[in-house]
């Protein structure tokens, strides 16, 4: 019988050559371990050969052949390339730049007074620390000649921002000191009522002997000033003088002989001019048209008034036996 043929009824077993005798069993009843790469009959077996070893079939050796078939052969370390060590994969590390040390003898000519490095004669600044280079440079790296030039051309720097701030504060203080009285006066004028301003002296261009000019400023309405002339008495006037300047705001005039409108025993002024004179001699002329009888309020605003003239231009109810009469004149303002 040929060596590669199997006997009748005998099943061929994977992992073993057909007809090869089985090796002696160990005391435990299992076959002795075969050497790696050899079969039970001593013939070489190629690991992973699908024709000789099938890892999916149990060869009766506890799976050793199947485990060997799954192994990946690893080359021997002796076969590795000499001089190339095994490294783990990773990011490449760039080579660090080589810093060339500064050599003092590479240049010569001027020695830096600070760091002692030599520099060429055409250098204005040290190539190591950057300070100015000069044969006269002192230990602190400052050129005395350049320092003298800077001091000669030095001009004091004026802190304009601070100066302007101080000037603004001073101006505000001075302005407040000057404007405070005016502000106080304006506030008082706005929130307080005008006060009566009785004149220091009164006079008239002409007056009836029984009805003098003082009767128009005595504070009672049953006495009156008469021009002493019949007709409209155009050009006749009353005059009030103040001993000190006053701020005049308004005047209350009662034409006729009393407050009673129906009392028409004398003529009443129709058109009246008011001439105001201040302490500097400036004048303001105002024209008024009065109603026929009753109390009349007229505005007459002026500061520093020292004299008030009321001039009659025309009259109501004139006759040969009537004269123009003014019962009362009251002036209001602030002294």
C-alpha cells in the first residue's frame, strides 16, 4: 500500500498525513506537543497553509494547530536594518535652529561701553544692545555733546490742558461773583411783586393854586393836580425826581378829579407821553393813549431811573371853564 493512501474505512484527519503512525500519548492521554513547524511524523509543516492546516477544524490537539495558523510571522530582529531603531509613530519634530554665538572678534573698531562688544567704525549704534556709539560716549551711553545740544535747544513744555482748566475755573469763579447779584435781583424781580416808589421831589410846568403838583402824589384820590389852563393844556407836564436810581416797572394813573368815572367836572388827559431819564442821562420816551376815566395801568420798564416826566398832549371834555386834571400817579418798581 502506498504511503500517501489511507486504508479502507479509515478517515483522514486534518493536520496529519494519511497513514502516518500516531505518536505515543502522554500519561494524561493526550498526544505529546509537536515542535513548531513539524507534524507528528517529523515532516515540516508550513504555518498557515490551508491545505495542510485548517484552523476551522479541530485536529484533536486542543486547538494548538489552529492557534499557530492564526499567528502572523514576525521577522527576526537580526533581519532588521542595522542602525535604524524602532520608533513609535508620531508627529515629526522639526530641528531646532542653531543659534550662533556672537563672536566679539568678528568686528572691531569701537567697543561698546556698556556690553564690551566690538563694532565697526561705520556703526552708529551697538549691534548688541543698541546704545549710541561715539568715541566720547560716557559710561551711561549718553553723548555729552549731544546732551549740551539738547539742553541748548530745550524749551519749557507748557501744560496747556492744565492751564486751560485753571483758567476756566478762575473765569467761572469771577463770573459767579459778578453775576450773583444780578441773578439774585432777577429772581427777586420775577417772584416778588413790585413795590411802591414814592418820589423824593415833585414839580409841574404849571399848577392851579388850589391844586398843586404834590396833590397827584399824596396817595389819596380825592385831591388832584390841575394845569391851571383851560382847553387841552398841550405841553403841560408833571415831574417826579428820585434821590437815587430806581428800577421802574409800571405806573398807575388816575385821570380826572377822582376814581369816580362819572365825575367829569374837569377835563381828562387823552394822550400822555412819559419821558424817563436814568443816572447816565439816557432817556426813553413812551407814548400812551388813556381811556376816558378810571384807573389806568401803564408799563414803563427802565433801570436806574432818576426822573419821570408826564407830558399832556390832548384831553377829553375840554371847555373854557375846565382844566386838565390828574387825581393820582403811583409808580412801582424796585429801589
